C-alpha cells in the first residue's frame, strides 16, 4: 500500500507555544554519564549545539533527562499524539544531520506507532511534557547497517536532544451525530465507533464528481480544524474507478499524525480544514486536487480518490 506519509513533506526522522517545564536546564558544557555535552542552547526551547562523543559509544539505548517537566505534566505513553522539537547528530560528528528548530515547525508523531526509529519510541515513552531529553541511540535502534546515505553512515550511533512540547491521548474512533448520506451518487461510509475500519460502499456505475466533496458522516462538536493545525487521524484511501484500497491506517493498527501545512495532496488538506475534530468525514478528491495525470504506484493516472477520515484529535 502507498503510505500517506508519502504525501507529506517530512524530515529525515520519518520512515505554537510550547508546554513549559521548570525551564532550568543547566548551561554547563560538561557531559553527563559520558554522553556528548550541550555546548550552547542548553535550556528547554533553545536550539542546542552538541559536542562530539568521546570514546566508544554505548551499545545500548541511553536516555538522560536534561530538564524535567512539571510534576503535574502529562507522562507520555504508547498511542499518544505528541509534538517535539529536536536536533540530531552522529556520535562521532559535531555537525547536525537534522533539526526542527530551524524549520520553525514542531515535529508531530504518534508514540509507539513505528513512525520513527525504535530508539525514539522507546526512549520517549514515560517522559513528561515540558522535558528536555537526550537520547543516544545504537545502530540497531536507529538506521542499522544500511544507514541513510549520504546523510547518516552505516552503523551510526545517533545523538538527539528532544524538547517534548505537547501530548494528547487519542480516542479509538470518531464519534458524533450521524449525518444522512442520501446522495446515491456518492460512496457510503459505515458509522461504527469500535475503532475498526468502517465499511466503504462505492456507488454503482456513476461518474465521479468533478469538484471536491467534503461531507460529514459523524459530526462531533470539537474544535474546527485550521490549516495551521496538526491532526491525528485514522483513514482509508480508495480509487473511485474500481474501489481498490490503496492505503489504510486500520490495516496497520496505527493512527497517523501530520501537520496540515505539510500535506502536499491539495484535496486532502482542503477537505479537512473547516471540519470539526472528533468527526468522521467523506472526501472525494478529483484528479486536479489529487495526483493529476501522474501514476502513483497502485493509483492510476487521472484517478479520483475516496477517503474516509476520522479526525481523532487536533494538537
């Protein structure tokens, strides 16, 4: 299946006002427990710089809390939608290979969903919002023997400084008032709220609409989605012509999180903006707001796309 992540502009890490902690990160340049030292920007929210690691890197994942969030702050658990800022470099380098501070856009992910390298999922679980954490990730929990040439060499140990900005628990399903689906020329979407994939019934021998369709299946009373929001969603994507499924979070047993400003599929972004968080939405996206005349793996050129999207949360 084609993954929706391919429709986003994403940082290397992927296969607002920050929540504040005590904000008393040390300005010391000395390393802790043999980990590379922060040489500048030591406080939560500041872009850090890191010294080169000394000696042989650890063979196991190391997590160091550099500054801890408030005692009553949320603790991260698997399945949470989170936003972070981060900087990453290789153990034996002083040059970062990636960071979100320069992009001025926090990085969203669903913790434990396999959206990032395993060292992140394991190292961030149990940490508090408002914390600054340093992770040292061995190759088997990073990019392994293959690396990510030319940016990351094979068998590289990675060092990250991560500021945990936000976290939100994600419901299993959209919920809300059922909205009549009385247009026989449009697909019908199931209204189950058990977290399983809703049934999508395609219309019979009907030409697809030429304009974007964005309509409620279940209408919640949540906040209206803005084009600057980061959303957590569950979804299915099908090709109108044959009803073939080309992507599904349900098949993976995981939700997807993304910043709408980074979504490159115009009809998907435009169809979600203005809808209410917690709702289930039908989107029918004509080719000129989809992939146009470009074939995309299992999606033929000039395809009309059908999406069922549960807008589970807005960060």
